[in-house]
C-alpha cells in the first residue's frame, strides 16, 4: 500500500473537546447536551470527567473535595495531575479510533484552582506539560456571585465566592486561541446552541489535523 493509499484509509481521529468553568456554571448540563447533539449528528462521542473519582487517585481526591481529608496544597495539585495522566493512554486510543471526547474539566481547572489557593501559576502548569492539547476549550463564564445563588452551592470545598473570583481570573489568564468563552448566565438552550455549533466545527477540523501532546510545551 502506498503512503497516499494508507492516508486515505486511515480512520479520521476524534476531537478532544473540553468544557471548563467555575463551580455551578452549568458544565455538567452542557456536557450532557453536547453529547446528545453530537450523537444526533451521527458522531461517535463519549463523556470523560475529571477528576475521575473511581480510580485510586480519584478516591483520595473525592475525600479531599468533600472535606473528609486534608492534603497539602502542592501534594493535592500533583494528585489531580496524576489523575489526568493515568487516563491519557486510554483517551489517546479512543481519539485515534475516531471517538470524540467531551471532557468535563481538564488541566486548566487544575491550574486555576491551585493558583487560586496561592500556589505559583507557572509551577502549577508544570506537571501537566505534555498532556494532549484540546482541539477546543469551551469556557462557561459565570459571575461567582450569580453562581452562589444556584442550588447546591457550598457543598464542596472550593465553593466560596472569594475563591471562585480568583479561579475565574486564573482561567482568563490561561485562555488562548483554542478557547471559546461563553456567557453562562443565559438560558440552557442558548448556551447549548453556541456550544454545539463550536464543537461540531472543531470535530470537522480535527479530522484532518494530528493529535498534539504538547499542552503548555511551547
């Protein structure tokens, strides 16, 4: 088989779509809506959520987030990073098989939250250097005061307005050309329409571009 024939028969890869935002911004709802929209178009897509609380590192993270266990800020940051790294082989395999992934939180959350606790932002980026770079980051932007009015706010460790304001600022400092910032104060349907349109465009673009394992490497 020639190189040209091989490239013609190669399975187009899936897109790595990341949904980010502060607490109670509606990420989970939008991830579900996006997955449904992709399936409706015949796109093979799966959901991924970080932290993965079912893994060994995830079980420790779950205790920490629920306030049942205290861990040094540096150590817990590395724990969150390890939680992402232990999924990378599986995530890469799915993408290479043509499956698009809708990821609820990624390394950006890890950096934004740890830096909001006072850790150096550049130090926080180091453990995640070399992770797969997303094709699209959908950032659901919601004022922390508005988020605090939503049901369930305050149930987990980081759900405090002052903390969320710092988190939001850190997210904005991490944004680059792969990000689409969306006003999350609108209706669920309005947000979902914008999320779906941006994601479908990213899925199409990913078909002809290689995967990149260079998050924050440059």
